[in-house]
């Protein structure tokens, strides 16, 4: 009897393992589409005659797409029983974004491609993460969180590597990376359609609790309950992501113009290393006290931009690499520390709204490079990066002091 039970359970286990694999692949495809263009920006700028502002607008279109998804379909994911209806169309958007990138020969096509990539990622992230929790082991979502983190990290890191290889070999430079992404998105969509478990996941409804909480579920009541601590966490992540976005958007120009690195492919590998360190930092920072993680992350962010400034002043590639390592750690520590604290202090009734606002604020930071683009076009690249370094260092020092004194309780 036990043998027959084991035989009957095997297909279910296989089915769930398969769907977890394809969901991870789906997340990876979306993040590949996010990071792959980074090393290619100077090439687009040179070949299409783009200004610095135009280039940073293309970069910022991704955040606009993510925000459109968050506002448009973000709240639907938790209410949809068959999440394939969200995941497959989102993968189609990722596929279309990659296809347009592969064919792009104008500012408009690059802008639309980046926008579609953001919409696809925003729609996919929520739905895929919920599906990972539903079909993963019953362990309070720990395995689901690990799969999501590894998928994000590998996707972000592999994107610049694909582009770096294409740049160094000169083989279909602006199309080959996106062909890989299209193939991965297609395989992920096919896998999700074919390997979706036949038995629907059980979604527990707590209607009476929901009705009782409705009164206190407004965003305003949540902000009143969390006070200044919510904004401390939000400003910290905003600053961290603004620095990271600037590294990705104008970093290739900085490495070529101010550091004398003329191999664009090499910069792709450096970005991949930076994003890998950031991912590892996220995993390790989960084991550290959240307040300490946020505080040390802010201090590390300050140190990283000071090291970057020194690297540019001394034209030192080694110092720049050290800055990248410290910055990668800071990214992961600030992300995990701030997100954990917001989860901890948010009242249950308004938790979802506060989390949405937290990430909306963070994604708006992706438009900071546009301001840098204005400074670059009207003054100089050196002035733009110095303004970024001075502002972010000052803000992070103040944040570290405020976090040290704050009391993070509900």
C-alpha cells in the first residue's frame, strides 16, 4: 500500500518541481531583459547619435513600465486562481520587448522595447512569486523566496555577460543577447502552460477578518502607524537604487571617458560581478539583524561612492573595482534591511498598500539618471557623477545616524 502511495505521489512531486523550474526561468528571462542592454548603451548612443538625456530616458522607461504594471495589475495577482492568465501574457511582453531590442534602430524603438520589458517584468514578478509560494514546499515561503532571489540574481548577472560576449566577438552585437532572452521566455511560457499542476492551489479566504480590517486599511492610516520609519526605509532604498541605476545607465560612459576602459565587453563582466555580489549580499543579509543590515548598508554605500570618486580622480581601475564590490554589498544589505523593516512595522490591514508605495518610491529612483543626463549634456560627465557622489554620500550618512536612533516597532 505504501508503494502504491509513493507511485501516486511521484507525478505530483514531478509536476510541482517542473513548475517551480519554469517559474524560476520566467523570472530569469524578465531580469535578463532588464540588464542585458546596459553594456550596449554607448554603442546605441554612438550609432544612433543619441544625447545623454535620450539614453537615460530609454533606461528610465523600464521603471515606467514596471510602475504601469504595479498600478494596473499588481493587486490582481493575489485574487487570480489560475495565475497562468497573468504569467503567460507577461512573458509575451518580455518576448516582445526583447524582439524590439533585437531590431531597434531608433530612439523610439529602444524606448518602446524598454517600456515593454518593464511592463512584462512588473506583471510577472508579483504573479510568479505568488505561484512559487503556492506550489513550493509548505515552509512559510522560504524556498519560494530563495528561488526568486536566485532567479533575480542570475538574470541580472547573466544579461551583461551575454551582451559583453556579443560586444567582444562582434557577432550580431545588438541582437544576439536578445535572441537568447526570447528563447528563454518562450521555453518558460511553454513550460508554464504544459506543466501547470492540475490540482488547483487552495487559497484560504478570511472574509470576516478582511471586513474587520477594512476600516484601518487605508494608506494614510498605515503611514500614521509607521511614522517616519517608513520614510527612512523608503529613502534608503531610493538612494541605493538611484546609485545602482546611475551605475548601469551612465557607468559605461564613465568607464570609457573617465577611466580609460575602451573595451565595452569588459564593462559588461564588471556589471555582472557587481550584480552577483548584490545578490549574494541579499542572501547573506537575511541572517543579519535588519536594522544593522540597513545601517551598515548605508555606511557601505557612502564608502563605495567615495571610493568611486577616488578612482576617477586617480584614473584607477582597481579602485573602481573595489568600489563596485563595496557597492554590491551595500545594495543587498540596504534592500534586505529596508524591506524587512517595512514588513515588520507595517500594520496587517494596510501592509499591502505600504509595500506597494515602498516599491513605487524605489522604482522612481530609476529616473535619477535622466537628471544626470541633463547635467552631462549641458555641463560635463565629471560634474554629473560628482553631484551623484556628494548627494548620495551625504544622504546615506544622515540615514545611517537616523536608523541607529530609530525604534522599529509596530
